């Protein structure tokens, strides 16, 4: 076999994984829809679930990557003025 291995972007993988997590289509249907192998759909779904667990379980790691941001003083003041 002489051919290059196909590489998929992170955006594409996330799109497929989110659809797989929604569960509206079967793995086979998603694979057919996007022209990929069923195994890839399952792997990307598994990686997405593991990533979500990591985001919610390890808050310090999420802060490092910028997912969780400490609110600024300005946003705190704005929130308090809205509540009052």
C-alpha cells in the first residue's frame, strides 16, 4: 500500500465526537456520514468523554489551560450591581 495516512483536524474530531455523544445517530451512521471508519468514531467519543471528566475533576489543570478563569473585579462589580 502506497498512500499517506489521512489526518483529521481537532475541529473535525470534536464535531464527530459531539455528534456521537448526542446519540442521535449510530456509530455506523456517523462513520458513513463523514466517510470515516467506525473505530475512529468510537475512539474520538472515548477521548472526548475522558477529556470532559478531566476538565471537571482537575480544576487546577483546567485553569492552566485557560478553561476556568477567575472573574475580574470589574465583572464582580457588574454582577453585584445587577443583583442589587
